[in-house]
C-alpha cells in the first residue's frame, strides 16, 4: 500500500505526515530516519483506530515544505494540497470521530496519572519557552489549542471544561456555519493557511505528539506498567 507523505523540514530536521492516514506522523534528524519509522507508525495508528494493519507499505513523498520554523520542536505551518479541497459529509463525520476518539483517549491517559504534577523529565527550554514536563502541563497545553485552532477558520470556540467537552462544542459551532464543508482555505494568524481539513488533522496530530510524550514520561516517572498504553505506542 502507498502511504502518501508530506515532508516538512528545516535543514536536516524532518516531520513526515501521512496524507492518507490523517494524524499519523514521524520525526527524524533526516528524511531517511523519518521514513524508516513510518511503517511502524501506520501499523500502530491503524490498530489504535481499530483497523487491520496494512502490510507491504510503500512511502511516497507527494509534497515538500521547507520551513523557517523549529521543526525539531514539532513546530509546523504546512497545509497539504489535499487540505485545500472541500470535504464530503461522510469524510467529515469520519475524521471528526477520529478527532473525538483522540481527545477521549488523551483525557483517559491524563486521568490515569497518580500524580499529575510529578515528572522525571529534565527541564528543557526552546525558543518558544519551557517544554511541558508534567501530565498536567502536557494536558493543559494540548487542551488549550482548541480555541486557537477553531478560531483560525472563523469558529467561535473556547478552552473551558475538559479536552473532550471543549472540542465537541467547537465542532458543534463549526457545524452551525452554513456550507462549512465547502469553505476554501483561508489565511489566519502569522499568514498561515487553514481549512476545516487542516484543523481536523492538526487536532489528531497534536494529540498524538503530546500523548507520546506523556506516556513515555509516565513510564519513566512511575514505572513501566503504571500508565496504560491507551494509544498503543508500544504495540
């Protein structure tokens, strides 16, 4: 099976996004390193979605974006060419269900921590400030992109309540906009292009980045079997 990948990079640092597995991604210090990780990422991603894993994966680069952002810190502004096209209602409902499952599983992972303010991770800073270390910090950071993502496509949303409830309200607000599925890509903050498709992908991708970090931190801090592998990262 061909996995269509979008390659975003800054120097050697690379993120690969699977265009036809929305939200799946790998990172590496080179394109080759990121490509080598993709088969396992797709297998785990499909198992998480309750699907039968695909065999004989072929990685195909369909789009490239050379970025000025700190790609090594998972900063991104790429929009896929496929994200500039309208969605069908069937596609939207499916991707929304994945985005909501992702929020629900993220919340389940977060609530499993016996101490949400304890972390064995070292303090680390980037150009953007301190990297979230604890389950609480990772959860708040991940939840609080809700208003930002929805606002970039003109949707009035907030960050109140849980990651599940505020995301669900955001989708309700989106669906109240006439012809919301046919909207074209629009320019948002920092001259970045956004669309409904991109928002759906960004939610799933962003959850997955921080769920991986939270799960690994949890194992390091509390022991190998203390934190449930909700997303199947160790499968």
